[in-house]
């Protein structure tokens, strides 16, 4: 601290007096820029901000009951009990034959874990309201982070030699590898066909043997169990493994299943049905992929399987998308050997990275525009001083956002752009008052350091009040509820931090730089 006789009355002057000749000021400035740059690199990037949306789907089966019975004995009693749960906004009940589906949605902002636990506890505590024969409820929580993928890859057979089931098996192997990548939450396969034994029953023969479909189902299910291996230990310490081979391994095994006895003879399934090993023909969903090849021509692929990848909450969509792409590159040789091609149909990581980079570019462009405009108003030295404060303020804001587990997204950067014009106010006020003091006749002969501290201290109280008044205008936005409040949350979270940082940066670095860059006017130019 320099020897200055002037005793500042406001924190603005006290900060200026302490840092104006302190050796740590330069170190502090470099440190702020470094932590801001590092925070910008390591902060998770995504296209839109994280929103907390919670809800659950409750599925309860009552075999044999009609839709009207399901509504009266399951849906309505369950809806009445779920209304007792605090935080639920809407309840939607659906009654069908043999099954009830009740969807619950909580108010946006309610914690997912707490909400799901409330639903589970309420149902388990009131199991006695359901009739006998009801099956154990299935509770499926809603998770927007998992349900919405960040990257989707469509796989297809280039030459058409791979069958639907073969393509599905190949992609399933890739799914296993991708699912092991860091921060990958869930992977799913859409489209394609699984292996399946199809039993095509001849209804005429079924009627001729006086059989029912229920008998066929019961006969097949009776042998379609995997018997687990068991082990025992002998007196000599040897382990003997025993197991029962699965009764159904191919189409012939299914055909040899005895469905019934008629006139002392066995009726086999192959006598009344055609059995073939094929794909899941009951899946009527058709998947079509259309894309442009390297020559710009449209290519249509009817047989395709799409792999979707979802990330964990708060993780970097860019890093996960790049990791998936690297994993695909590792298997490129095997893809070529199997005649498999792939197209990335969705990449939120790439879109988020482009959005962030574009807004960062506009942020830098805005800083340059501010610097050029200030040259004509204040002078080039004053403009450089004010321009330095902007990246320092943004660095502090980004670092605080990183510490509070925020992500870099469109709304976060919009908050920075929104506050950009406000950030330079404090620095401009300080440098303008310093400029006025330098050109004032009353300040002639004063020590330069003392002049800087006095000029900074003089505008401290009004600048503080004006800045806090602007901060108060942002506070109501933090109390906006529902989806809009969640979506716009980065604005009230970051703009006040940026404005407070602008005060400290202006009071510390503006006098420090001004005493080294500004000069007293020569002659009588007051």
C-alpha cells in the first residue's frame, strides 16, 4: 500500500488505495483471466439449460377384469390417494381391460428423487385398497435427462445382405461398448428386429382337433424355462456341476411339443402349426432412413437400427458425443467387413458446441465494439482500461457459475450478453471521474496516487446504489415458476454476480491501470 494522506470513506476508495501500488494486483488480474478461461473450457456444454421435471407412471395389472371394473377398483381409489401427495400438479388415469395406468406429474422444480419416493411410499402404504388378484404395481419414474438422447446413430446394411435380425445383433454389440463410456446414462435401440420363433397356427386343424389357443400357449410356456445349473461338493473336495439342458433350442423342438392326447395318440404342435425361426413379426413399426451420400444424392434404407445415447445430468454433452464418435471410429473396420454403414442423425453435443462458440464470438465482438466506441468518447488510453475490465468481470462470473454447477448454454451466454452493457458502467464512471480530476485546476499539484484514490472514492456511494438497484430488478425473475422460471434461471443467477464483480474490478483495476497509463495534461488545458 502506498503512502496516501487521503482517507477514503467508501469501500471503493479503500480498495483503490490498497491495490493501486500493490504487487499482487497484476497477479490477481492474470489469475482472474486464467480461472475464467479454464472454467469456460471445463464447464459442461449443452444447448439448453437443465430443467427439473419429475413425474411417474404407475402400471397395475388385474388379469381378467374389464375396463369398467379396473376404473372403479384401481384407477379411482389410486387417484384419490395420490392427491394426498404434496407437490403433484396433475393426475391422469387410464383404465383398460386387465390393466390400469396412472400418470402423475409434479410441479416443475420439485426434486425427482423426493417425488418418486413419495409416489412409491403412498402406493405401498395403501396396497390394501386394491382387490385380491391385483399384481404388484410397476412404478416408472419420468427422467427428462435420460428420456431425451444427446446423440442418435442410425445403422443400415450397405449392400442389403444382412437380415433384420443380423443387423440388430451387430448393433447390440456396439450398444454394449457405448454403454460403458463415462457419463453415459442409458442407451436404447430403435427399429430392427429380434430373433424369435414364430408359431403360425392353422385354425382349421386347431378346430379339427378340438383344441384352444390357450392349450397351445400353456404347452409352450411349460417348456420355455431355463433351468439353472447347480453344484455340489463331494467328500474329496471335488465340485460336481449339474444342469438340465433347455428343452427348446430350435424350431424342431417346438414342433415336437405335445399339446394334447387324442384317442391314445399324442398331438404335437407341428401337426397343427407351422414353426419357423425368424424375427418378431408382431412388431409392425417400420423404420426408414433417408440421407444424402457423399455425392449429394438421397439414399433410402428401409432396414435400419438407431442407437440412442442419453447422458447423466450436469455432464458435458460435447464430450459424450465426441466419445461416442470415437467409439464408432474404432469399429469402422468391422463395419466395413460386415457391410454396415451408419449416419449420425442427432448430435446435441455438436449443436451445443456451435451455439456456445457462436455466442462467445459475438461476446468478443461486442467487447471490441465497446472498445472502439469508447475511443471516440474517452480516448484510447481510457478505452483500453475499460475494455480490460470486461473480460475480467466475465471471468469471475463464469468461475462462479462453474462453482455452482451451472452449464454453458444459450441462456447462460445470453445472460452475459444482456449484462455486457451494464458491466462497463462502473469502470466508465471511475475512469471518467479520474479523467475529470486530472484536468481539474483544483487537482493541480496533487499526488497522482492520491488523486486516483480520491476520484474513485468520490463516486463510490452513487455507483454502489445504482448497481444494486439494477440487481434488484433481476431478483423477481428468480421467483418465476414453472417451465419458464427453470428455463430463464441462468439470468437471475449470473447477471447479479456479473454486476457485483464489475464493482470490485472497477474499484481495483481501473485506478491501478489509470495511474500507469494516464498522464496529466500539459499547460493550461483544464
